[in-house]
C-alpha cells in the first residue's frame, strides 16, 4: 500500500465525524430518575421506564436539555425552539425497549461551526494550500474555500450539521468467544445501567480533509465540552466516542465519493491512524479499478487495518417515527438566554485573552489552553505576577515553563492532577524570576523544576542548597578567567 503523503498527491480525502458524548456530569438518566453511575453493580440502576415495562412513561431530563443547548451555543449552533423526539427501531438486547429515543430532522442544535488552527507538521498534509500566502483564503468554488492561511499553517472553518439528543444503550458482554467478541461466544450478558444515559451526538459536515484535521477537531471539541462541564469526556471509559466517515475523490473534483464509516476510534491516535489507513486502502481499491462499498468498518489498532463489520443500513431501515409518548419540546427565549448566561470563558476566548493581555504568541496561547488545568494555572501565576513591578514580563517564561516542562511532566505522570503536584503558582513564579534575573541558567531552571517536583521544595531553597547560583558579576568572572589562563600557558599557546 502507498503511504499517506503519496496518496494525498492524487486524491483528496473527505472526512465527516459523528461524535457521541455521554452527559456524565448529570445526576440521572435521560427519561427516568435512575442514577448515573459508571462501574456500579450490573442492573442496579434500572426502572420500568428505562426497561420499557408496559405503561411506563418517559419524562425528559431538563438538565440534559440545558447541557445540549450549552453545547450548541459553545459551537456556534442555532438553537431550534421546537424539536421532537423520535423512535429509532432496532432489535438488539442492549436496549430493552427495542428502540432508541433520539431526534429527527430537526435537532435542538443546528448549523454550527468550529474554526480549527492547524500548524506545524499537521498543516503539511494539506498540499492543496501550498500556493496560499499568509492571510489568503482558498478560492471560492474550490475545496480550500473554507481555509485561511496563517504564518505557520492555516485555519479551517468546519461546519457542524447538528447536535441532537439521544440516549445510550446498555452494555453487552459476550462470554466464551475470543477477546469478548460475539463470534464464538456461548452466551452474552447485558447490563442496563448505562441504558438511557443522556447522550448527545454531534455530526460535522464533510468539511475535514486530513486525518490531522479530524484529530484536531475531536481534541478541540473535547476541550470545549470539558470547559462547559457537560461530560468527563473519557475516551477510555467510552463517554466520548467518535465514528469517522471518509471518502476519496480525485484532486480537483468537487463531487463526493462513496464513504465508509470507521468505528472504534477510541483515542486521538486511533482516529488519526484509522483514517490514514482507510484513505490508503480506498486509494488502492480505486486505483486497481475497484469500487468502494458504503459499509461500516472496524479499526484494529494492533493489526493496523480496518475490517468490514456490516454493510451500511439506511435511515429507512430504522423506521424512524415520532415518539408518541413525548410531546414536541418547546424552548422559551428565557430558557435559552438563561443557558447562555451560564457559558463560561471558552478555550478560544481564553487564548485570545492570553494573547491580548500578556502579549503571548497565538501558538503559546493556544497550547496553554489545551488543558483547562494548565490554563487555570497560568492565570493563577499571572495573578501573582501582577503584584510585581512589570509582572507581565513573566508571561512568556511562565508560558514556556507550562507548555514545555509542566506538560512533559504531566505526560509522563499520567493521571496526576496538576493541582496535586508540588508545583504551586508561587513556586512557578519564583522559578521564572530566578531565571529572569540571570541567577540561574535556563538549563539549571529545568533542573530546579524537576527537583521541585521530586522533593517538594521551594526554588530559592533548592538553588541555595545546591549552590547553583550562577555568577553574573562580569568582574568576578573575568578574574577567574585570567587565573585559568595564567595557570595553563601551554594550552593557551596551543590555542593561539
Ligand atoms: P449516513 O446517512 O450514512 O449516516 P450522513 O449523511 O448522516 O450519512 O453523514 C454522516 C457523516 O458522514 C457526516 O459527518 C457527514 O459529514 C459525513 N459524510 C457524508 N457523506 C460523506 C462522504 N461522501 N464522504 C465523507 N464523509 C461524508
Ligand atoms: Zn430508569
Ligand atoms: Mg447519519
């Protein structure tokens, strides 16, 4: 198979994502008052409504509707004042009801968008932008029309079709087969605790063009959902899940090709690698004169390939019809404005504030806000720095410390929360002050940082105890230099 870079010379990839997020921060399920709890004893959080026993009637969870409206406002969607719930019928024991309650053509949130900043190596996959100069936009009518060139990459405007409200299914466990697969299993167990968990599904327009863009979109959406606090967005526990749709077309063509849908993209790396593989696979099939079937495929990260799961069903197969037990849902202006008032500062706004208030580059600002913890920590440091004369000069070294050393440390110490480490804002500020006053070199600053983390000590004390203070008095240094030269006449002669 050809490599991705090679394939992208001749083919353009078209990618659309469907991203599910469980509203894990809520107390109860979507249509009943069963408690939401991950990892509870199986089938202990069920009731007549989520098991669909005769006569039980669903009642929508208002807090869940608030969450989806919050998600819509944070992703620039129009909020539909009237929308309905539908039954999506299917026969599978993971849902006792034999249907999933979801939404129809009109969802709570429609027509949104996110702007993606793509820079560095990630930007290189867009070979169609090579001729654009910074500030220039792709020509109208071409597929680069939604892209604006920046100094070190580009910004892509990615459309969001909708975000709709639905509910999660229960969990099936297959026993006796290999790797928990249904194939070869002797029997299956089902746990309905998850059935009825509020779930929102965001569907993008087919506006993404590279696996890197898909990964960045997913990361950005996760940052936003975490900022607005609607989900814990754990890809390992499945509270944030992504399906990737991808098709190919010849460079220059604007028609859509037949797509395949990839499941099991449960990490950013899997999403990227699965799409990259699938693009190469499709190119090979097409170049050999074959056809792409619209099918659902499973990405196997250990075998590094995708395999067919099923040929795609159409919406008609699900017999989607209006839910007779739920009236159309009307949102008042007061409700929508009430939710809008709860919108916190979003990552993009935070980055813009960091750049404007502290003179940081767009790159630094963007990386600081990648995690809420590091962004909050930077804010805390700058609040302390404000008490110092010319405190804003510490912004850049603090940003460097956080983006490089702190981020790398957190990467290695997976699962550790920054707030639980020995690095307080006061210590971070002391460290960059020692650096700014030339008391220590930048190499020593890295050492001091790791000692803070290992020994839970203050930077001044560490520098003192280890005799690290760098001598910045040139007179004193020159005296030492003279002494060394005088003591080594042979070396000096050899050098001359
Ligand atoms: P389906 O009916 O198969 O679910 P949708 O039209 O609902 O398809 O789209 C599902 C996702 O697939 C969306 O994110 C959309 O942007 C994307 N998509 C649709 N058509 C294509 C295509 N030809 N190539 C790539 N992605 C596509
Ligand atoms: Zn219930
Ligand atoms: Mg669809």
